[in-house]
């Protein structure tokens, strides 16, 4: 997948925002949202390797 794919960029930006939110407020809801988005990205673009 292209590195400048608009959908992938949008998903990664959402993930960055959720990680920042989780850093400031580490609770179960924020963690769930972050993990769920990581799973979505892994399903949509498995070669992205976002989950680490």
C-alpha cells in the first residue's frame, strides 16, 4: 500500500490522537478505543505493522 494513501493517513492520525489521549488519561475506554483502531488498521492494511 502506498505510504501517502489518504485512508491510511487518516487512520494513523486517529491512532496518534488516541495514543496521546491515552497518555494523558489512561483509562479502559481510551485503551479500548486505541486497541480497536489498531485492530482495524491491521485488518485493513496488514503490511502496515502498526501494532507493536
